[in-house]
C-alpha cells in the first residue's frame, strides 16, 4: 500500500516537473518571439504599405501574408517581405524610389485582399493615404536654387492639387522667381511617383509614412482669427480705447492713420521740415 | 522486423516494392502537386492557384484560408472579410472529413524536410536524442493564440516555419533556407521527429480537428498482427497505434481514433499482414469484419 503511494508520489512529482519544464520552455519561446516581433514590426520609413492598408498595428493583426495583393498588382509595385528583411516578414510593401504605386482606379490589390487588411471600404484611389510626400532637402532641390525643374509637379497624378508651385523672389539674381514645389496633405496619396521621378541622385522629395511626415498642433490650440470667423464676431470684450492726452487740435486715429493734426488749428511747435527743429535756437550763430 | 532489417522489408518481400510504398508515393505526389499548382503561376504564368497556403484563390473563384490563421486573426480583434471566412470554412470542413492532420502529411512542405530527417536519423542509427513531451505542441498552440490576443498582431506568423517555407518557395527564399536547415538538423540530431510530432502548433491545431474527423486508418484485421513492430517504426506518432491494434482485450475498436494520427498511411504500406485499412470513425465496432479472413496465409 505504502509502496503504491510512493510510486504515485514519484509519478506525480515527475508529472508536475515535466509540466513545469514544458511551461518554462514555452514561456521562454514566447518571450523570444515577443522580443523579436518588437524589432520585426518596426517598419522602415522607406517601406510603404499598399493602398487602404490599416494602421500598422491593425495591419499586422489582419494580414495573413498570402501575397494575393502582390499577385494582382498589375505593375509589380508590391512585393512580399522575405525572411531577413526589415519589414515584418511576409507582409506586402513597396519602395517609392524603385517602383511607385500607379494608383489604378479599380484598386485590384484591395479587391484581392481576403481578410480586409487592405480596407475594402476604400473605393476611390484618390482617398488613399499610403504616405505623404515631403520636400525633405531644400538645399539640394534645384527649384530652391532658382532652376526650373518641376518634374515632381508634372508627374503628380493629382496635378496642381497634391503638389503646387509657389512663386518666390529669387534674391540671388534679384530679378527671377523660384518655382517652389509645395505638397498638400489634403490631396497627396503617397503614391511615390514624385520620389521616383526626382532628378537628383538621391531624391529631395520623399514619401514618408504619415506619422513621420505630419506634425500635429496641440489639441488645446485655437487660432484666434478662425474662432472669430466661426463665431461671426469677436469672442472677447472689445478693448477699452486708450485716451491720449493730446494738445488741442490733434486727434489719434485707431484705424491706422495715427496722429492727425487738424489743419485749422494753431501752428504746431514743429515745422514741416525736421531740419527746422534741429536748427532751433541756433539762428543767432 | 528481424534485427538488422529495415522496417517494411517484410512487406516489400511479401507485396512487392510498389505495393509497400503505395501510400508514401501517393502522399509525396500530393505534396508536390499542390506545391506545383502554387508554383505554376509565378514560374510558368499558369495562374491556377494564386497566393500561398495561408490564403489562396483557385481559378479566381475558390477562396481557401487557413482556419488556424483565421482564429489568430479573430483574437487580434480584426473581423475578416467574407472571402477569408468562407475560405476557412471550406478548409475546416475538408479536414473534418479527411482527417485533421492530413494537412501535415499530405500538404505541409515541412513534412518533406522532417520525413527526410527521420529517414536519415534511422539510416544513420542515431540514438539518444532529446524527447519533448508530445503535448508540448498544445502549449505552444496556446502560446501562439495568447500572443495574438495580447499583441493584437499575428505574432506567430513572423516565425511560423510552415508558412515561411511555403511563402519563400513561391515569393522568394530570403533566409528561409536557414530555417529549413535548422529544422532538418533539429530533427536529425536534437530530437527525433521533434518538430512535427512534438512542437508544431499548426499540427496541434489540426490534431484538435483530427479528434472529430471522419476518415481514419483502422487496424481492421488486427488479429493477423504478428508483432513485427514495423508500423511503430515508421509511424510519426506511434502512440496512436497501440490502442487500436492491441485494444481487442480492452474492448476498444480497431479504428485509430487519436487526433494525432496524420492519416499518412505508411502503416498500411509497411504491414506485411495487411492489418491496416482506410476506414471511417463509424466502422469502429469491436468485432472484426476481417475475422473470417484470419486463416489466409501470407
């Protein structure tokens, strides 16, 4: 009896020991995978997701890495990350400087996605936000040197909306204009055609992921003139007008004209010519 | 099996080489033709099947999605599109019919690697390798589901050798060959049949399906068994055989009911007494339908 109790004790001990070993091993594996994933999930700035891709964290939960979007991309823009690349392995991406997105109106990559990692709600390619073009280097962009280039402006599929040319005075020559490309986030899809087309050795205009490209004003900020416009009038009590203590015959115009001397009044202490004032008292010399 | 003899040699002597390798060859043909279907597109422009084993589209109409992957996705909090749901349902029903781990032995590409390692392991006569508990895979399965739930991303897919191997064959190898080599060496030197039969969470998931599946191997003529042990020697999950083969006294039916059985059919091949047959879970009565044939001489 005691014998069998002993052997039961031993087998129970062994069982629990085995369980503990397995649990520890599996937990270690989980830790390893978890740590590796932190690294693997950090998307490099040059890797852009296909149109309609969910926010990166949601995308990595929804994309099954099947490559159907890659297969249906007619321009071979998209590719799947391979093991060892910086992009989370098996997920689709493109590099604008190599092959940009051609912005197909029927968006075949989204249609191909079986899981909705590429949002099927996106039906207008112009509404996609794969990234945002940024003129990252004004020192090398030749438009800023006063040269006519405008390649990014002309290649842009949403021409004159996503990129406009703003004229500025060329202070170097003194008589020419600079044709400065300016990107507008309300229209730019991040397709990357501008980055691909940039004539420099290294593009001066680059498509960056939105979180890198966009700033954000503090939520508490209010722009006075916009608030005034919204409210239809001033939101603060009007200023008390300052009362100047002026000599007789003089007024102060608050609308911008400043000090006004009434014509008909007594002669002023100063003449029209400032030199008269300077010379005053020196007439006898 | 006589000492010094290789498993299956009696069957080869009795039935001939082809008959003693029938299921193995069918299985290899299935694995390679499924792979060929996937590769025909990128290699020859024959787009019959697009995608990978994770999710695919056949002839532009039939969606197929790995239900294990879909389960993880749901745990991340993403609600998938209809195509993925229908695809996973089709796959689920298919494996519930033909056997859960048919995925492992008839489809999965890693099986080619681990079978090769097991074969070489046996040929080289390597002994004393580490043994994991066979239920470790369920722990890892639980871990992968937990990781998906906690991280909100398909974490396991970053390292899952099954999908990486398939994807790398179709979309470009990268460093995936290192992973294949690692699994091969692991199975060869560290732990015999370590990956597929002890650790792989994909196999664990399909094992769970296998508990319910219909098509099964049955030791229908178990009275004929001459205890040669060849079936145990070739089986990747030998623990599943015993209850069915030796269960007559315990009044256990002859059908292999374990979810871990991969339905590879290798036991059918190597048995010189034709003990095993393909059957269904419903043919599990304890009285043998082959009882009247027991007198047949080999």
